[in-house]
C-alpha cells in the first residue's frame, strides 16, 4: 500500500511560517516544501529569508515556500576561480570598455533571468508575480543586481537578496561567454571584502558545485542566519580593489 502524501499547510496573508521541521523530507514528493499561500509582499519575503525559507513556484500554482535539507551554499572562501575563468577575468579587467556595476539595471537583469532558457525551457519559476515582488524588494533595499557590462551593453549578471551580512543568490544570465561567472566572481570578491562568508544557493546544481558550492545541513544554515541577518548590511557599491580578494588567492585558482 502506498504511503499517503502529507498535507501542506496553507498560510493566510500575514500568518507566521510553520517550523522548518514541518518541511517535506526526502521520502515525500517534493523534498523541502514547507507551506503554500500567503503573499509575496516585502515584509513576508524578509521574514521568510531570515528564517531560511524562499518562494519557488510556476505559473498556475499558488505561492510555494521551501526550506530544503541539506542546503546548497557557497562559502566565499571556497570559491573556485578556474584558470580559464581567471584568464577571461584578467582580459575583462584589461579592457576599459568592460565593467561591473551594482544596481544600475535591476529590472533588466531579473527580466533577462526570467527569459533565459534552462534545459531547453525558459526560467518559468521567475513568473510575473516574482518579478514584481523582487523589484519591490530591490526598491526597499533588500534585493540587488550584479551586472556585467561591455561597451555600454548589459551582457550578463545576477540578482540576489541581502539581509545583514548574509547574501541569498537567486538567478543569473549570460549573453556573452562567462558573463554570469564574471558577475558571480564580483559578488564573491565584494562579499569577502565586506566580511560576508556565505552565499545561499538554495538548490544543488553541478554548475554551482564546480565553482565551489557545497551542501550543509539546514540546522547549520539556520544557525549561520541567526548570527548574521541582524548585522548591518553593507553599502552595495563595487570597488575595483575588491578584485584582489580573489585574484591574489592562490588557493582559489584551479586547473
């Protein structure tokens, strides 16, 4: 006899999230699923991220809230600057037409992430409601874009959430080779300079693992949040001197 599927708690707007231990486990159809419903307003999103919860759903679904165990994270000191990327980065930095910008084109970045093909399909989880929600988070100072520009054109980037001294990576895109990796390298350099030791990656992917990300337990992740989300957030401005944080780190350079 098949084991019956556990129900998911439905949240009314403004209702508190259930304990993380209520999230579905590996024996359930959707490991990490915690709740459904509620609203994507800024206070709810801030509360969710501070607790280790994030929204992820597709068109036609209600808002779904997740807290997987284990959790994929990038310890900023574990970032791997492969030799090919290092070569591309040095070439990028030597070209005066190339630059990294923060928060100059957030809506363009999230729009490009939403339309990027992943496994032959568009990034449909960045549905219009999500675009509106994270644009509101950006205007409230909680979401940021890291942008790769060449000759005045936006060619790649990523967007993320920041609470205190914690960064939560969301999505990235590239229209030029390595353009999204340049943005991630810039984010890592910035985080190191600002004493931010961890970037949340949410889901385990081969691409993130190749750059140094690894899984930790949810309890370890939540403990780290508790130690960092209430700290003062950094000023989101990128300085070229931050590149030394990774370019001078021999341990980060790999074949």
